C-alpha cells in the first residue's frame, strides 16, 4: 500500500508539471493538498481510527491547502479529554506510516485543553492552528480551536498583530532588510512567501474569516491591490514549485546551481542565452517580492488603524502638502504629486525632520499610482533635479532617504539610468547582491562614515578630509550606471556619470572628480592585489595616477565602501590592513612630494637599522645577522616590517636544524605569517600551497626569496577559513608539522573537492600581463574559478617554461581566485613577447 501511495504522488507530480502552464498555480497547490487529504484519510481508516473519538486536522500551509512538491505536511491530531479513550497504538501506527511515505511530517497529538494551553503560550503554535482544517473525525475540535483563537480574551487582535509584526521585523533584519540577493530565500526574505502568509494571518485574525473572501469587503486592500498581491504571490509560488522540482527536495534558497534549471523549467530560456534567461527570471522575481513587501506594509498599517481606532494619534502639520502622523509622513491631498517636485520633497522632509521615520500607507498608495506614469521622468524637471541634489548634500541622512527611495521605486521614477541597474544579476560569483542593491549599500556605508567621523578608523578620518563630499556620494550612486560591476563597464559608467552630473548643473570640478573616481574605482584594490605595496616605486606610480590628496581621500573612502557593499565577508582585517597601508604610504608620499624618504635604499636602510636595534637586546650575534642579510635580495627588506625582520632573522640565525618552519602574528596587517627557510627544490611552493589549502588555511600573499647560499626563504601571509588569524596553538603546531613533512617528502596528491557553486559557472581563465616598475621582472595575473587544483596547474606551466616565481599574491573573491605572480625567465630577466605568448597558450591548454 505504501508503494501505491508513493507511485500516486509521483504520477501526480508528473501530471501537474505537464499542466504547469495551462493551470493556475493555486489550483495545482490545492490539487496536491486534495490528493494528500485522500491518502491521509485512507491511512486513517486503515489504522482503524474511523470510529475513534480523535480528529485528524491539517494545519499550517497544508491547512491552507497550499502544498508544493516538497512542502512540510503539518497535522494536528486532537484526542479525547479522557486518556482512557485514546487509541495510542493506532495513532502511532498512523504517524509511522506517514514517515514511511517519505513525507516531511510535522505532527502534534494533544487533547483540546492541551492544544489551547500551548496556543496561548506559543504564538507560533497559535498561528499554525489559525489554518486548521478538519480532514476526518470530530469537526467540532477545529471549530472550537478557531473560536478560542478568535476570542479577544484569549489572544487580542492587537497582541497577535504586534507579535507577528515583531517576528517579521526580526526576520527582515536577519536578511539585512533586502530581498535583492543574488541567491534569495524566496520564503523568508523581505517580500517572500512568509510576508504573504503574515498578511493572511493578520487579516484572518482581525476579520475572523477564512482565506476565501478574505479581502472581499475592501476594508484592508483595494481591488487593484488585491489583484497585484495575488499576481506577485502566484509568481513566487511558481518559482518555488520549479525550485522544489529541480532540487528534488525542500529548497527555499534559490542558489546559483539551481537558477539555470529553474529558468528553463519556467520557459525563460536555456543554452547560449542561459544568463539572460536567469536575469529575466530574477528581475521578475525581485519585482514581485518588492511589490509584495509594499502591499504587506499597506495591509499591516490598515490593520493597525482598525485595531487601534480609539487611540489618539500624534499629528504634526508640516506644510500644506504633508503632515507627520505617528512618525510617518502622510499626504494632505490626493493631488499633491501633480507638482512632480513634491515626490522628491517628500524624501527631503524625511531627511530634515527628526520626527519623520518613514511614509504612511496613504502616501505609499499615492506613490504607487503615479509611479508607472513617471518612470524616468522626474530628472527632466529642474525643480526635481535641485531637490535631488539637496538630498545628496546631506550625507548623514542619505542612507535612510535613499533606502526608502530605492525600496519604493522612486529612483526608477527619477532617472532612466537607474533602471539599468535594478534587479541586475552579477555572474562574477563573489557579489552577494544585485547591482542596484550593491550601489545602495555603497552609498549607505559612506553615509555611515559621515555619522561616525569621530571614530579612529582610517577610512573615517579619510572621509572627514574629503572636501567635496557631494561628488563622493554621487560617485558612489553612479559607479555602476552601466548596469554591471565588471571592470570593462567602468569607463561606460564614468561617461554616464559625467553626463548625469553635468545635467544636474554640478561645478566642473565636481563633474571631473566623479568621472575620475568611477573610471579608477578599482585602482587601489588592484594595486594592493597585484603590486608590492612596500616598494616605493609602486607608491610613486600610484601617485602619478591619483595626482592629489583630495582624489586619494575620496578614492580610498569609495573603495572601502565598495568592498563592504560586495558581501558580508569581503571586508576583513587583512583587506583593511593592506588598503590602509597603501593609503597611508600614498598620503605620506604626497606630503613629502615623493622625496628621498620613499627611495628604496632609504627604506631598506631604515628597516635594517630598526631591526638591528631590536636584535641588540637579544642574544643574537650581530655578525651572524649581517652574514644572513647578505644572502637575501633587497626586496625582502621592503616586504617586511622592522619587527618581522628582527623576528625572522633571530629564528634563522639561532636555528640548529632545517627545514625551519614557524608562524608569527602580524597584527599590523591583520594576518598570520608562515615562514619557511630550507634548501630549495622543485615544486616547493606548490607543495606548501597545496598543504595549506588542504589544511583549510588561506594564502593571501607570498614572497619567494632565493638566497645566495642555495636556500629559499618563503614568507606566506595566511588566514583561516573565516579570514581570521590562526590562533589555536594545537592547530598551528599541526600545520607546521604538515609543512615540515611535505618539505622533506613532497606533497602526497589528494583530490580536493570542488564546491558545488563553482560547477554552476562556466568561466574561462583570464590571463593578463600587468605593468610593473621592476624592469627585470614580469607581473602576471590569472583569474580563475576557485578550483583547488588550479594553482598547481599554473605553477606547472611556469616549471615547463623554466620560469622563476619571485612573489605570489592570491586573492579569493567568493568563488573566484585571482593569482598574481612576479616572474623572470631562465636568465633572470623579464619575459619577452614570444615567451609571454607561450604562457598564454599553455594556460589555455592546462586550465581549460
């Protein structure tokens, strides 16, 4: 019998998928619930429970008769008050049978008294029981529970509403108040299905009605709003149905690995146009979630008005157009937005009035009515442009104001350029958000800097020194106007931003700064990832491009905000320290006009002198120090600080056995430093790198120094998987032990797993030769997916072409890997053109 039930469910799923586009999603969800009803009733009968005093009830989503292919099946079995009448064995047999079907069952077995007590103690249980639907047995059980829950003395509408609103706010805060993730949770993110269910629960509790005809009276939503709500909900449900079928399990997170298949299931396209198909699907999903979130706000505010009619409201009349009612800006007239500048003035009020926290449902409704006919038009009016710029002249309130404008579609109303960014997907793996959400977050972080200028973080200080803060904020707003975050689009974004700024009558100096910042938005980050930031020549070259302290302060601030807005893990101590050191070195060079303090010989001399002072207080013989230093290339003395130089020197000079492997903490740059000193051999760097990867230690930077006496000094900047310094002593000992073994015996190859997410991307390796001030060296950048075997393959290309690696920088960006190598040929010279061509050809073969 169990096999028969499973076959019935499989046949139903196949049949429903065939009718997916010819049937409404609500009918499919209901049909699935009806089929489960029949199965459960049959099993109830099979277990001999037909004449029992128990009742079988569906609750939760199953109670609402909305079942997706892998939805939870929640049931409540209500038992008689007299325990002697409870057929415990038969009920246990019934529940076990449900599990045997492979269904994800959630069940409770309680009498009425217990069910009511639990409902009063736990709002989640009360909410679940609001959806109760009797399948078999005593119908009075369900009716009694509903009557109990609807009773104001049991659970008042106000208390229930307050609890559900707090629950929703906590859920939204956990998702950082946005649905615009590249991998959204379609159930719990703002605007997801849980927000729709909250609407239903709150409305049902207030109106004491079933789902059928819930909004018929028009008390909570108008007819057009009801239609829009159902349309948005139905599309999200179709996405969820397809996701369940593609994942073949309960799945609410729309991961990259499922998106192409879901888009194909929903007939958005496939094959060569897969990315466009995904983007079309995701933009429609984001629009649906945004609209659902708006309607959730409208309905919740309407319910709030209904259940608190007698309470006195705080009304503050601001002007003839707007009033502030209980902290929300309300319109005084339905014709207020005939003057289009009032749309922007509304948000100016939010920026300037301390009591204005948001906008009322009346205002939102009016905005929604004018939104469609004003798409991209507002910037065409001089008065609107002036009001818009005034918003950006107040950076402290920009986060709040721009967030509301973004949420309610006003930015799309204002500028056609913004429409290019809305809901735009990024297929570069390390970004967490859509382009528009990333841009908003970048501006938000700059707004945060404005509110915390007293903080001692270097980027807060740099922000305080920016003279043209308006240009900085507008550059952040415009830095991806081309609709993409890839570096090739920066020039296009800069051109569009220049036009945007000029159109808004900004001064030439502001227009030029905005254009330059956007054109060079990756200058600092690329310099830190590819060049030796301790080399004075790097700083000199950077400052030639930057040209002024004003530009440097603005660019550093924009870069920090941009990285913070990429994803929650992008900004870490290591990233902060490297950028800070680059910024401070560049700023100091501007102050000294690039004089001798930044000559390499001066830096080396000062580093050595400071290290010798430290070592003079130890038991290290200075003659041994001089001897060791004489074997090292000059680059070592710029790559390390005086403190590190003294530590490494003391360890090497006092060492009695080799290989020497040790780890120090480089707090100044927020990382751990692994040092290896040993006789050189082939594949040493790769063996150490692979061992660290296997040990879940992330290599951020590496310097490979061949000494004049045939040894090699390899210095690795490392972090753990959480981008923090290695701190546990037992783990440090284990890593060192593994490195020592691999140096002596070579790395035993083992197949490292490739992350599932990586398999979802087709990415050709990008090979790029980068200019370097070191004339006898060649700088090569290779960008690939973060496949653990790629560094080995890259280094094998170098070995085959007899190239020497002098330094390596490895940057992990989400699931992509950016590796930068400083190379020389077999004659210790830079790579000539023919050798460069061989490198590119070899990578095409090795990494394909």
